[in-house]
C-alpha cells in the first residue's frame, strides 16, 4: 500500500500584497487601509488554517511602520507566510488662514 506524504507548502499565489505606504487622514494620525483578499491554496486541495497578525480592528493603522503577517498551513503541517509592511505618515497642510496675518503686515 502506498501512502502519500504531503511535503508541498501552501501558496498565496499573487494575492500577497507588496508593502503599502499611505498618509494619515487629514487632521488625524491614522487611516483605514484595505487590500485585496488573500487566497491560500494547497496541492492537497485544502488549506487547513489561515491566521493573521498585525491587522488592527477595522484595518485602522496609526502613524508608523506596521508588520502584517498571514500564515497558511495545511493538515500535514506545511506552512507559507505572507509578510508585508504598512507605513502611515502624517502630511501637514498649511493654509492661508493658519498663517499669523499680523506678521505679514508691513509696518508704517
């Protein structure tokens, strides 16, 4: 009798995103970032488990660099990791109304 041993790792194919860089929402230190759904497949036809780490509630990322990890594992214990970084920066906007008008007036 022949028993098949699964030694092939699951795959995310092309669904694992590259690093993501965004600016925070205006007057805030965070933004909501979404990406396409990751799809894990396995040669056995079944991916037993996909876990995620580093994804905040409602995908609301605050300023800084955040590591996001998805781990797909099959029933034989093989696994594949999809890892990328989400970076959120603040962008300061200055409008004419924010400038101290008294410093712009000529004296005399």
